[in-house]
C-alpha cells in the first residue's frame, strides 16, 4: 500500500473514532472538597486532573473545587505527601475526598524485565524517566528525550544530520570488537542492534510523541533476566495506551529554524594569497590564483527550516476497548544543503480486558516510512581544502556542469585535487526509502481458580524493507571514474525480520503467617533474526544494469545477494521475596542458546542475586519524619554479549575472489598444453571455539528521600569485569590460512559511581520549582588482550584518520582505557612554539621511531553531569536542561590535515586552502602523529531552554468548545557550549574530529491543542 493511501485511511479512521467518542460524551459540572483524612483540615492546592487530558483544577484555600467532567472519566486527586486517589465519574454531582498521608514515590510502579514492580520493592539499579520529565525541544528521535536525564547513560549523536544516528553507552563500553549498544525493548519487542539499510537511526520507528516512559536497567541484578544480550544495559520503552475515560484528542505542532553555531577557521583570500606569495614567490603556481573571494563553508551551509506534526485520539470504543491512535509527520532539513528527511509514523494501541479483568490484552502496531536525501559529507572536507580565490561556477567549466574544477594541462580533471563541494552536493543524489513496522500482542491471564497465578504470552514481529539509489551526474568531475564513463548509479535493497515469542508463568502470594510475600516467575523465549541485502554499482547511467553494456561501461561492483539468520532460544526464572517489607531478595537466572556459536559453546547460563534493606521501615527510622525513604541495595550478576559481529564465525567460510585474482594451470588436450585461468575462493580464518563475552557486575546502592519526598535520589557504586573479550590477535603462520584471528582472549574492567538528586524547591498553588542533577564517574581499563603475556605486543591499532595512507591515531592496549590516543610527544621551543618533526626520544635509543610513541589521554570523559530545572508560575512554565562532559579528549584531524603549507600545492597544477592554525605552527609538512593535535574536549552544553503559556479556558463556560486547551511555547536547542576545544564541536563520537556534520542551534515555536 502506498504511504499516501495508508495515511488517508488512518486519517479517516481517526475521524471516525473521534465522532463516535464525541457522540458518547455527556458533560456536567462536578463540585467537591478535599481534606486531610487524619486532621480533617481542608487541603488547598490539591490537583484534580482528568486522566489523559490537560483539564484540571487546583483546590482553593478551603479545599473546594468545581470542574466540568463527563461520565466515565477518571479523576486523579494528587498532593505532595499524600496517597493519590482515582475516582471514576458516574452519576454523582459532588464528591468529598479524604487524602491519607504517604511517603512519596513508594507506590510508583516501574517497568522491569518481563513485568512491573513497585519502586519500593526494587533491588537493582533501575531508573525510570516519564514523559513529564523528558528533555524538551525539537527531539526528532527517541534517544534525545533522555539525554542528560539518567546517571550512567551517555548519549552522543553522530552529528547534526536529519535523523542522525545516536551512540548510547550505559556505564561505559564492555567490548572492543563486539557491540557496546544496550538492548532496547519497545513494548515487549527486543530490537535487533544492527542497523537498517538506508536509515541512520533504527529507533526512528517510534515517534517521540508516542512514548510514555523510558526505563534503564543498569546493573546485572536488573539486566541478567535478558542474559546473553544485557552486558551493555537494557532500555525499556513503553508507549502511550488508551484509557476508559471518553475521547481525548491531542495535536502537537513544531516549527523550527536551524543555524550552525561555528565554522572552521580557514584562511580568507587576503591571508591565503599573502602566504602564497611568501612561500612561492616567482613560481608558476601563482598563475593558478583566481579573482574571487569565496567562503566555501557559507556556500555549503544554509539556514534550515523544519516542521513536525503529531495528532492522536484516545478513548474507549464500544464498551471495553480502550484505544489510542496517533499519526505523525516530520520534515527535517539539515544545515548542509541537499540533506533532508521526511518521516511518516502511525501507531495504534488496543488494550481491552475480558472476564472481569482476568484476561488483559495489549495489541500494538507501529509503522514508519522514512525518505532520506543524504548530503555528500565529503563536501565538509572539500570546503576546508578548496582555495578561496575561485568561485563556485566560472566560465570555461561547462563540461563539468559549470562548476569550477581543477584541470591539468590537457584540460582533464585532476583526481587528487580538492573537489568543488557544491558540485559534490548537487551532482550526487543519495536517496533511500525505508518502511518498518512493529506488531505485537501481549495476553496476560489471571487464572480464575488460582488468582495468584498468571500466564503471559507475548508474540511480535519487527520487519523492515528498504531500497536506495545513489546517482552520480555524468558531469561530476570530482568522481573521475563516473565522469569518464557517463556517470554512475548504485542500487541497494535491505530486508530484515525479527520474530519474538515469550511465554512465562508468574505466581505471587502474600504469606501472612510469616509476614512475607513471594513472587516466582519462569518462562521461555524464542527469537529469530533474518536479513538480506542486495546491491550493485554501475558506470554509465544509460546502460546501468544492462547485461549488454559495453566493456567500457563495466560494473563498479557486480550484483550481490548477502543474507543470514540466527536464533536465540532461552529459559529464564526470577524469584522475588520480601520479609516484613524490609528485607528484599531477588534472584534470576537465564539459560540462553545461540546459533551464533558451535554446539560446544552454544549454551550460556547467566545468574544474578540482589538484596535490599528498606531501612525506613525499621523502628529506629519509622517515626523519623525528616527521612521519607532510605533503602540499601547490593547485587551481583553475570550477563553476556552475543552480538559478536558475525552469525557463523565458528566455522570456516570461503570468499569469492575478484576476477583478477586467479589460479593458473595447464590442461593437456590433443598432446598440447593450454593455459587455464580460474577465479578461486579464498578461505577465511575462523575460531571454532568462538563464544560470547561475559560481564560480571557488582553493585552497591542506596535510595534516599527526605522531607516527605521533596528531596529524593540515589547513589550507586559498581565494578564491571568483562572476560572472554574478543580481540584480533596474531596466530601461527598458515593457521586457518590467516595470520590474524578474532578470538576470545581479553579482559576489561569498568569502575565507577552514579549519583542523582531531585528536589521540589517550591511547591505552591501558583508557583512550583523543581531541580534535578546527576553525576557519573567511570574508569575504563583493558586488563588483557592476548592468551599469554607478550612484552612485544603493543596492542590493537584503531581510529583511522584522514591524511597519509592507513594512518591510525588510537590504540587498544593493556593497562589503558579503550580508544586511547597513541602519538609522539611534541617538542617545543623556548617560546612554546612546536618544533616541526622534533619529538621526545622516550626510550633513549638516540633515534625517533615507533618505539617512542606513547599513550596520551583518551576519548571517553571521566565524568558526566546532567542538570535540569522546571519552573511554573500560574499559566506560565519554564524549563532548561544542560549537560557537561569532563576529562575527555579529541584528536583534531581537520587541523592536522589542513595546517601545513606543503599541502597548498603538490605538483603545480592546483591549490589547497589551509586553516589559520598554520600561523601557530608554521609547519611545512604534515605531523599527523604529534600529541599537539590531541585536545582537551571537556564541555558544558546548555541543551535546551523553553518557555510556554497555557490557555486553560479559551472559550466561555457552557460553549461546545469549553474543553479546548491550548499551549504555546518557544524553545532554543543547543543554546551554547563552553569548552577549551578549538574545533567546531567538542562532542565527537570516538574522539576523532573529521568531516563532522555540525550540530545546529535550533529555534522552535510549538503549539499543543487538547480537548
């Protein structure tokens, strides 16, 4: 079905649901009073809200209120320090409410693995973030909603491109070659960590406006229930559901403008020509200088305009069918010209119950269609190297589409010369279309004959298909192969399927005789992953894909089909035991079987145990009013990592060689020998004993609350040790016909602490002010990389950089953090200026070679900080959120590759621009491996500031539009960054600043309408 037809159908369904609900609505005024149950005193400032709407009111000084309601709606009466009550509106016109005092937060229900739990019963390190606490602003992907909100979680986007991908790390990484991504579960469906062809961010399948809560499981006692996929933490996402309260409609619209905050410091025409004349006085290269003054960065960047719209309707169909239907549209333009993403989303949740609530069901459907136009990111580097004395288009370049192009004496394009960045953007169309949907149904049955026993079945499907085309214009001189053969065209498709079946039984029973409660759960899980990719790349657009194409139009790469699948079959169990509500025990075990490993290593067992002491319920604290919560937790467990980068790495495979790599033999026929060439298959190395990595985690924590829950938070201290770490190590000659082999030989540790605090500074009728902060410290160290100690083994070189051939700038080395920088120590003169080519002889052998390289700093920060605040005064609201990273470093590859004057010209046929940092170094030649390019990248970033106004009564009481509520707001994202780093942005994935898509500053206006 076409996207437009689908959205039209969903739109008419939404209108039909709205019409049914409106017809059912019956409105009237309800009055009431709220008092303290013990003292009988009236309670002013109590919130009476209609669930699922923005309608509500606050009691006056005498505890009275009046509110327009409809039959069947649910009133939520809440007040700090008191038990929240819910009342369903029937035929009554007045109510009297008595609120009992309570310790804030203890009854809060938190989503955990395979079920839910009361917050006071948790024994592991678990943090939930609800929609009320999400980061505000122009969030276009789900991860952005909790950035800086959860201690121990670092979220780094890959750049400012529309729909850009995001790296999530929970308590640091636990691997160097396997995945470090957490397991993400959406409404009970565990997602595949692998990407989707043609889409940067696989989580874009979920519209951020549909998300109700994020729950982050951090320590092993909380994550071990997911066994072999939980070493990097687990993130549970739940979406909004319908309710039995009549029809409710929400519309959200956002309109935004994005601008870049900083650009590279490149030489302008005056600086550039002055340096040229100084270095190349009298040489013919000066005849290549043009007559223009062009700022190439301004040419490739633009002010972007984007919009996001979302509408939802929720309520109850017929008598017992709560529903929520939503539709979303996002049109995001990037600040680099030609970059764009259009995303359509639809979500439908049905959650009816049957047999007097003994059978509860949830059926969810999520659909996404995304259409991308990817900008050629090489244009960022080209804008840094293209000389400023030439224009985007100049006469004499008609053969190249009019774009200025460096040519040799024959008038042919020079392949190694700087490229025209505008030509790269306009002459390449890299587009994709992706369709993805997630369907699942959960059925929870409470047995009639034994209500303490529940059976839960969850079945789901996550499926995607994508196709993309990359077209290069025939006049694209910057791609010489395509230019000489009439352009180029590349096709690719991708299909993925993830099927899930979970079943478990749960028995919960209060054992009154021994003042205990027991909760036992056991189950089975089956998951199947399948994917297929196809593609081909051709020269000459006129004959692309044709088997009759002439030899001159030969394919760049032949058509290929690549497919694979794997299975995961598991059994799991959990025991929760509570004695007197004070002493808590949680024990879990999961037995996983993965087809990614041989039968000898296929089964893994992942246990955990945790204890908690609810000290507040002890006699010595029970009557201490200042302490509202105090719980001590401790746990230990083992989790695994089966995402090892290959589905069948434990047995040998053969790779088809290129036609140019042939075996030659002579065949005798009729008494003569004829030479025969045959393209063979190359055997790849493998480890028959390949298995998953394992991480053992110890965690001690405390949850605290003071002053009736107005000050709450937690503190956790942890140690994580990963064993059987995958590493590529040297092996004996001819072993598996490879000299390098990926095998389980390494160890790694992460140690740290997390602290979070939330405070209600002011909580009055017309004024409230909340503050929250969190701190994370993590120390990472590789402790083993080889099966035996080898003093000559330096480690694994990684972190490829631009410039030279095959240069790397980072290393994985025993005793050092992951992605540490491996460089020479720069020597400086008496004035503090670097001396070109002068490095410290660290091993004192009177020569400078690789033996003098050393580990200098690391990419990951030592400390993460998160801050947020929200302020409400009458109808006005204000919020702000900020983050800080301390102790991280970045290698400025843009500077190391563009700040030496020999790169201005190499053969007299073309010119290149330089960064102004050249004036600080005066280098003639490249010094890529100097530690001077490793820069401190600590930063403080004000992520978002927002101010809004709520119109609670737009129309007169008694009118048909009385219930319409309106909120207008404005916000700024990426407000400012304070950092000593001199590059464009200090927040760089993996610590190497290359052709990074700048994060824009976004100004947004938004409107919410609800009725």
